[in-house]
C-alpha cells in the first residue's frame, strides 16, 4: 500500500467508445485454442492499515494491552472506583514489554475497584464463551472479578470471579474463560475489579491483558471468525503480507522485523506502525502462515530491502545484514527442524515446514527515492535467495524499467500497483495484451480510489466496481502472464480509517460487517474460474460491454461487465451446453454499500440455452458471470 500518487498511463479510450450503446451483442465461445490461466490469479493483499490487524481480523479485543508504540499513554483505559491509573516503566513484564498499568489505591479505600478497557471503540459481546489472559504483580491474595458491561445500560453481560495469589516480587500469569450474554451493540467495556481494602495505600500492576471470543479454526491467538469467513467465501488463492508500507516503516528500526513477531507475546515488542497507530505484532509471522494454511492460500512474503518511507536507502555492504535476515526468515518458514530457524518454528508449535514459493523484495521501490538503487538492491537479494531456493519466485516491487536490473534476471516477476478513476481502469483494459510473456506480472494492489471528476471515494460504488471488473477481465484474458492480482486495501475499521475506499468494513457492533460492491466483484470472479482462457468471436468491439471466457473440465465461465448507462442484450453461444446459472451485480451508477446498509448484492438465477445459445440482458452498470454446462 502506498500513499496517493499520480500515475501516468496510456491507451485512453475515446469517450465515444465508453458511452456507445450496442443494439445486441453476439459472442461465440470457441471449444479449442486459448491459453492457460493462472490457478492463483485472485487473492488478498494484507497489511495492518485501518486497524485491519489489531482491532480487525486479529480476534484479540482489548486495545493498548502492551503499551507498545510511541507514547501510547492510557489509550482505551479508565479507572473503576477510587483509583489512579498510570503507565509504569519501573516494573517491565519482559525485555520486550517494558511498560505496564499501575493501579494505585488511596489509603482508606474500600469496596470493589479496578480498571476498564474499552477495546477498539467498543467490545462485541456475542453470547459465546470468551477467554481471558493477563499478567499481574503486587501483593494481593483473593478474588478478582472480570466483567463485560454495557456502557449506557450498565448491564453485566459476563462476570467471572477468579482466585489469585499475586506477589510484589514477580509477575504472575492468569488465564480463565467464561460464558457471556449477547449484547445488542458494541458499546461495552471489559473491566477487572478487586477488593480495595486489600490494596489501600499501595498499588497493583497489570500487563498484556487479552480477551478472545472463539477464533477462526479455534486457533490460539487466532482470527476473528466473521471477517475470516468473509474471506473464505471469496475462495482466494494467495495472501501477500505484511505490506505494503507497513513492511518498510519510517526508518530501518521501525520496519516490520520478523523475529520480533514470533514466540510468546511477552517477547514481542511491537512497534509504531506506518499508519499512525501502534502494532502489537500479536498477528505475527506464524499467525500469517497459519492464516494461509487454514484458508489454503499461497503465502507471498514481503521482505525489507533497505528502503524506508522517509526516503532512506541502505546499499552496498550495509545491506548484507538485511539480506541475511531475509534468508533467516525464509528458513523459519520452510526450513527443516535441523536448521536453526526451522527449529525455532518447531519450538513455536509448527514442526512441519510451510510451503513458500513467492518472495517479494521490498515494496514500491519506484517511490521514496528508491528507484536508482533498486537494481543493485534487488540483484543482491536475488543472488542470495535464488541459489539457495531455486523454486522460489522472486518478485520485484515495480514494473518501472528504469528501476529494474537490465537485462531482467532469470525468472524474475514484477509487481504493479494501480489506484485510478473508473475511466482510467477501463482505459487500462488492454494493458497486458502485448507485454513480454517471459517475466510474470503480479498486480499486487489495485482499486478505484476516485471518481471520474477526481473526487475521493469513501466507499466502493457501482461504477468503480464495474470498472474494476473491466480491468479484471483484461487481467484474466492475460492470465498466462498476469499470474496474481489483489484489490487493496482489504479491511477497514469504521472508527479508524487511514485509506479509502476498502473492500470490507466493520466495527464493534454485531452485524457491522459490511461487504462492498467491489467485494462482490472479487467474490463472483474468484468463485468462477476456469483453467483455460478460450477464444471468443464477436460481432462487436469491446466497450461498453467487456467479456472473457474460460473452461474447467466441462464447465464454462463467461464473465461480462457493462460499463455504461444503458442495458445491453448479449447472446452467448457455447456448443454443447444446455443449462447454467447467471450471477449479476448491478445498481445505480454511484450506489454504494454503506456501513450497515449492504443493499447491493449479487442475484443468481438459472438460465437455459436454445441450441447452445444463452441470451442475457445486462443492466446498466453491471457485472455478470454465466456458468454453463
């Protein structure tokens, strides 16, 4: 992910072509010829932006629980009763977690007191069993009460008494679980209470408080099921992580450092992320890999290559430690338990190596002053990784020729990012029709981010999503060379958004998960994939209707987009087919799925062929997929 930028593109379509009205289109799908289609074409790009990790797909619900990042203060905390809260640095939990919460109780105080945490702008309480973990220090023997409470109503949705025996000399770890009653909204807090009379005149310390609902695949430290299941429904094929800008940081010290994101959470220092808020790194390298394993996704691992977001560049011999760190990371992912880093992965609970066949060197090295040195830096990483792992596809972070080694290195892939207006995406439909087929292309990030008048878009809308579909049809027609593509950004917390628009949104309220119009385009395209792209004969040129045909076994998939304000009738002949289904997404030109109001959804219906010909009527501004047998 990059900050907004102006892109230069060629091949603008004439306005007359964009607006033309066709009086019926006839398509005839060939049974022979064509080209192979990438089996991993559609997937996901992820980085912790818009609280998509902490407070998003990572299921842990309490915010600022390790006081990480730059000066987090008491964000999300509040006192309960007559106590004073401060951030303490004299009682570190570990060398990584160096601050804790000090709860001071004035002399003479009685009754139950403690502290609360409001989570990420509220805490969802679902009626499921929740798991609670925390560290505690200070002289206290007795009961602590853990509760989930409605802020406005005062309703207690969960309460658990836990017997503890804490000392002032050492940190003690506690874990428990308890049932909850579902809350009607997310306006809830978690709180911990204790007997003030036992602590009056003194203080207790707490750190790394965690609260988990049930997680995706019941993974410890796992993913939020509602978001994870929405991704499962897309049936994507790969996951690119950990960014994006969040890989690079604003200095080498602020970069995503893989070995700071593994092991027990108390050994993960976290950092100030690239998108204005701290990252706990509880969603770390192993969690990303388990995410891939649980969703059957190909991991696409980004490694820091010496370029940071301030424009600092590391070259020459000074780059060697970073190259070694990338090699160590790859060894952690796929090395045997007989290797130092493979043994470390086994210690973390996964003795079997993960399959890793895609590594990207840096992120957008055509920006931030990185272009001139990228040929040298990319080649240095390539020369270290390729001999050791010849099966790994090594991806350059740009397609800009002036930023790449010349000649291009054997087997090198290239990554291209597009953030454009709808018309600009339609104009890019044929972008890959005549490119060099010897070097695969990864469209690692793309999305419509502005209207055709240049205004920012808060949420994907129909015209933008149809334009993305046109572009995706162009990608699929060329999926012998464009092997992967991902919309970005993937996720958005409605209360903390740094980039718009985004594919999926949510907050702490039940039912808040909002699937955008662009999400549905991604889903219906990914769900309907052939393995061979078939030639199509037509009596019309592309525009305003665009199409691509593919086949898998005996099932044919015809994808269409109508980028125009008039409906279009399309006859599609596929010899030997008789029945099928058609899925159509359509709406008013500027219609969006706003938070809590996902009114634009695909509609599926059955269709029959007459002598192998299906007749479809495409509404204005629509995307359709015909699946025929």
